[in-house]
C-alpha cells in the first residue's frame, strides 16, 4: 500500500491514508455509493475529522448481493477448495507485509495504541493462514446404512453471507468471519461500522491485490439502520454473521428470522477472572489488568470483573492498583501508550455516567490512572478506574460498560465464586487462576460461558480455538474449525444402487 510514513510521536494529521475512503466495493469495482452521500470518520485521539466514508444504503446492498451471486455463479464459485486456500494464504501474506501500516490506520481510526493495532493485524494474518490451510480439509462422511445404499454427506457453502462488524476490532472480526466464509466458498457482503472502518477498506484493497475474484468480497460502509438493516433483511442473503451489541443483535436475529436465515450472534459480555488464594498471583497480574484496559476496555471479552478469594484480596487489589497508577493514557500514535481514547464523545459520556453514578452510590475507587493535562482537548479520554469491594449485584458489576473500568469483588470459596461469576445476563469468557487441578476442571465445567481460560486469559488470541457466547453473549461459534462448519451447510445424499 502507498502512503505509509513513520508514526512515532505523530498526530493523526501527519499520517496519509493513501487511498480513497468514500467508496463502496461491489463486484470488484470501487465506486461512490448510490446517491453519493458520505459520513465522516473521526480521529478519537484528537476529536478531529479524519476521512469521509461512503453512506451506503439499500440500493448498494442489493447491488452487492447481486455481485456476490454473480461471483458464485462465475470465477469464484468455480475455484476448488485448494485454490481458495491459496488465495487466502496470499492475502494473509499481504496483511503481514502491511501490518505496520494497518496498525497506523487502526490507531487513527479506533484510537488503538500502535502495538495493539499491530497485534490485530498479525491476528488477521493468522486467521487467513489458518483458514487457507483448512479450506481443503473440511469434508463430509460416508455413513453406514442399509445394504444396497451408499449414504454420504457433503459440506457446501451457504451462498451469499452477510457480515456486520463493529468498530472495536475490525481486523480481527473480519478475519474470523470473512476468512472462514471465504474458505468455505461463500461470497461475502461486509458492512463495517460507521465509527471506524479504515482497516476494513484497506483489507479489501489487499484482497484485490492478492487476486480474489471480483464479487467474492463486497464492502458497503454505512449506517447500521440503513446499510446494516438492509443487509440483515435482504431476502437473498443466505447466512448472517453479526458482532455487536445485544440490542442490535436482537434486531438482526428478527430480520434473519423473517427470511428463515441462520445467524451467528457474537454479542457483549461481563466476563470475570477468578483468582483463588492458591493462584500464582505474579503470573496473573498482567492478565488481570491488561484484560480490562486493552483497547480502552472496549473489548467484548474484557475481564471487567475480577473476583478475588478473600485471603489474597488486599494483596491482589494493591498490586493491581499499583499497575493502574503506572498506566500511560495518551494519543494512540504516541510511543509507549497503554490506553488510548475511547471511540467517541458519546461512548465517553456513557462511561462517565457510569462512573459518576457509582461515585454517588459510594462505591470506593481502589485506583485510577492519571490523565495528563496536555492531552488533546478534543480527544475522548477516560481515566482507567479500578473499583474496590463492589457488590456483585451493583450496576457496575452487572452492566457492560465498554470502557477502561474494572470492579474487584471478594469471594469466599468455590461455590461463592461460581454464584457470582455466573450471576449476570452474559456468558462470554471466564478466567480461573488456581494451582489446584481438580478445581480447574470443576470450575471449567460449572462456569456458564463460551470459553474458560485456566491460568491465562484469552490464550494469546488463539485463532484455532472456537469462540462465542451463551445467554446474552450470543450463539453460534466463530474461529477454529467450528467457524467452517457454521459457514457451510450439510447435505445428505443417499444412493440406492442395489
Ligand atoms: P452495535 O450493535 O451498535 O453495532 C455493531 C454493528 O451493527 C455496526 O456495524 C452497526 O452499524 C450495525 N448496526 C447498527 N444498527 C443496526 C441495525 N438496525 N441493523 C443492522 N445492523 C446494525 O455495537 P457497537 O456498540 O458498535 O459495538 C459494541 C458491542 O459489540 C459491545 O456490546 C461488544 O461487547 C460487542 N462486541 C462483541 C464481540 C464478540 O465477539 N462477542 C466482539 C466485539 C464487540
């Protein structure tokens, strides 16, 4: 990609984006959206206008679905699984080569510190590598059946898949959903988030450079209630993958239901990390804090609740508090920043409302990171805040705040830990820190969530590991081979041959 420049210490205005951002990609061609309207992206580190994006709508979505169907009937549909895998591998290589550039775009657009954006770009490349290798390894079976018959199953693509993604991890979420859908031979229509989508647009350009046939991947930016709703409700979309809030997920599921279309929902969370008294606290500490403040807490699997067994409560709290006080909050492109801004003024106001109401209720603060007076006035900065001895039923411990806010909750023994951990509407991730092997297994089985991490949190991204939620965190699984099963349909064939 053109336009890369060193970003260290720079402000957003010093970086060139290097491609037109106000277009939709349909059938392999970039063009203005129907009607030509645009929306503005903002640089959250400065509060300044960053770039225009297309305000796609229903007409663009219809054209994109047509283009996807055309690709399935043409060059894309004609490729075999090995050839699809090769294209994904080539795309993964391009992403790796452009990782620094993608990290800069993510920093400008999402406000994500460079080191975190770079990790997302590497994760995107890993998804593409994984699904490149897996594309020709998903197979049906022959089934024992009556004599005189041969019965078998075939795995086939759904056809046109719709992908609606949020702003917080555009690269990772596109990698896990679009990567898997393409591997199985679907043609994708992708609606990125209106708050941040530069890396999605850059990725689509890299896909064309890698040789992806026209129409295999179509991208229509726009507002959720316009382009998003049109995609969710389109009668010729055969599968929907949605990542975002619970409320929007319900709308998407309702739209899918009207067309009897399967839908994967990756929604929010209020995930706990549980620290037992026998845990290796030194090993746990970086995970306890990082999982709360990474991407300024705007992570579906953020560990927003830290449950600590009472004998070690004070020691863990004090060690976490010390780390909080040392956090550096700053512009995403500055060197050495731990926490960037949150995505928007609206998001910041919502978080500040939670913080103010907790203070009014008298919830004690264990520590807050300092905010430098020299930060840009227009930027959306929130001081990372750690709350002490929070009641498990308090709003801070029940609602997804989606900001750099963690609550500490003391507990007494395994049963109490489970009651608190399972006591929210969500069920995405849980972390368990204990040296007791039997307890590790008991906890892993009893926690009501999609994934449990024992003596780690997040398994370093683990693209190979299925991911998804239960309860209000959603349903269906992405990542790993499970995503390939989700992005395909099983067909049964029974042949009577005598
Ligand atoms: P959101 O639901 O507002 O937006 C997500 C996407 O949906 C955006 O692309 C948006 O344009 C689109 N959208 C909005 N209204 C729509 C409609 N009526 N029809 C169709 N599409 C519509 O979510 P958000 O606030 O941007 O993202 C934050 C939420 O996402 C949090 O709850 C977070 O936990 C969740 N999330 C979950 C995961 C996961 O893997 N489980 C990952 C990242 C984020």
